[in-house]
């Protein structure tokens, strides 16, 4: 009942909550890409009123690039490897018992369906479904775009290969699996090795918690590709050419895990309506999905040591370092990004700690005056006139409130990270009038492989 009331009031213009569901996500930015930070900030602003756990993986003596938040943990590693699934498994192990449905999302996505969490939880709760993708279509947005520059409704029925090539749009793997299942053509789907036809396997997944506790996610895809393994394993596609040609140097270990995962999923796959937008943080052409996996799997096979956090440890990771250097938009591109923002919004989006470094190195010199209430060296904006809304006053702060108009899920002014509170009940929302509420005006928000690790 409490979820229903929240979703009808304070959540009506943002993602709706389900108290038994939790979002897990990872952030990994070894090249200090400013685009990854901006993508994360947009993602974070859209989900921080929900139940969530985020882990930031920091390499060596690197600095944290994310806000101070009890629900964001920092883990350090000396190995530049694809730690995503190992980190997600750690988060699952440490979840409070109350969470029954787990959604692991890339930290650069937005859903057009504000009800995606509620719809997905209901599918897992009430239908014969163990695992799903919470979207039907996904779009790789162009650089600096918040939504497609074409009418998605007019292109949905295109040939899948043309849709991918011309619009960077794919159906989700799970929506295709469901469609082929309903038409009794599972065998045709099984033997489809064209990625554009069988659908996108990344971005966002959800499952019953017991699935992930019984068989944790495959964590040995140390240069990526685990989403592809997970998708075909859930559907019972074992063996499958997509996987054998990618992971041929360690295929026995991969297929062993796939059989275990299928034993709990049993091809009980689902999806929910709605589109997903992936925020640009680098060219797709530089990702080399197949080549990177084929090149590195032989090396990853020999990596066995793990640290205290369950992350793999490798001495020679030169190949993967060069891969990230080639694919990521580097910090030198920061000056181009500056013109996308007014000064204050720019420093907010770029992160709380990292913005000081960027400002000193690439924008301009400012005196460093310590002030915990706003970003160092940047004057806070003048107070705006209060706006009445549903008996709340927006824009008037107090010692217990910090509210912002709903502007594409992003605050209009810099928010002190100390206002992000947490307790055992993660569905509490902080921000307006008390420690348990956050209100936004009812303006329609913008909705904008693998953002955090893809």
C-alpha cells in the first residue's frame, strides 16, 4: 500500500518504486572519461529515490569520481580487468533479506517506461518467469543526445539489421525469446546467430534473487561479454555459436556455468514494454566486441587468483589497458564538453570530487575555498522564488529539506552529498521537508553494451 501511495504522489513523474526490488550497478572508469561521469550522473539522478546499491571500482591509487553516498561503496583493485560480474555478485551476497527481485543495470541507461520496476517485479512475482530484461527496444544514442533524433514508432518494423545499422536500435533478446516461444518457434530462435536478429543482450536485467544466489553471475569474462553468456544460458542455448566462437579458448568452463544457470532459469524468460536509451560515452566501432573477447580469453583462462573482495588479480593486463585506451573518450576532450553546460550544471554533472581536478587542469584557475555546502571555487546560485506545488513549497530549503524542480531528473543546483541518506529501509526518499521525502513538479522528464563496463 505504501508503494502505491508513493507512486501515485511523489513518484508520478519519475521511476515508480517496488519495496521488494533493488537496483545494482557498477561504475568503472580507468581512463577518466568525462562522458562516463556525465552518463553516470544522469543515471544516478534517475534512480536515487529507489532502492539501490552501486559499487565503484577504482584502479590502483585512483580517486573516486562518484558522490559520497552510503549506498555507493568504493572497492580498489590493482588489476585493470572487467570486474563487473564479480562486483555484482558481491553486492547480491550483501543485500538485506527483504529484497526479492534484483535488477542489475548499466550506469548509463534511462527507461521511457516510468513503471519499469513495478512492471518487472510483477512479472517475476506473478508470472512463470525467473529472469527478464526490463525493456523491449534499446537505442544507442548519438553523442550529446538525450533522446533519438528520429521517431522510434516509425522504425520499429524495419528489418532488424537495417534497424541496427541505420538507427542503432535493437529489440531486447528476451522480447525476441518470448515472441518465438509464443509462436512455438524456439528452435528457430536457438539457431539464429545474427546478433541483430536475436536481439540485444546487454544494458539491463532482472531476476528473482534466489536465481542469483543459487548460481552467481559468470565472473570470468574478464574483458566483457558475460551478458551474452547469461542470455543464451537462460534460454538453454547450450552450446550456441555466438558463445563458442567468442570464448573458444575457455569454452568448457563457460558451458559448464551455462548449464548450471539454465538449471535454475529453465528458459522462463520475460520482458516488459518500454524503451531503453543508452547514453553515448564512446563510439561503438571502437568496442570490438568479438575481437577483444577472442584475443583475451586465452589469457583470462590462466587467471585464477582472487583478492579479498572476490576480484580476479592479474599481473600482465597490457592488452586490456590498451583496449580501454583505444575505446574510451579521454579526459582531454573535456573542453568540448564544457560548452554543453552552464558552469554550475557542468561541475555538478562531472562529479563532486573529480570536478576540482578537471577545473584546475582544463578549464580555468579558481581560488580553492573550502565550503562543504557547494562545489569548491564555484559560487552557489541565487535563491529562486518559491513555487507552490501540492501544498509543498519548492525552492525553499530548511535544515531537513533540499528540493529541486524536476529537470530531466537533474537538480538545478548543486546538491550537498551529505543529503543522501540511507538506512535499512532503502525505499526512503530524502529531499523535501523531512528525511523521507523528495518532491518534484509534475513536468514530463526526458528519457535518455554496457555503459559502466561495456
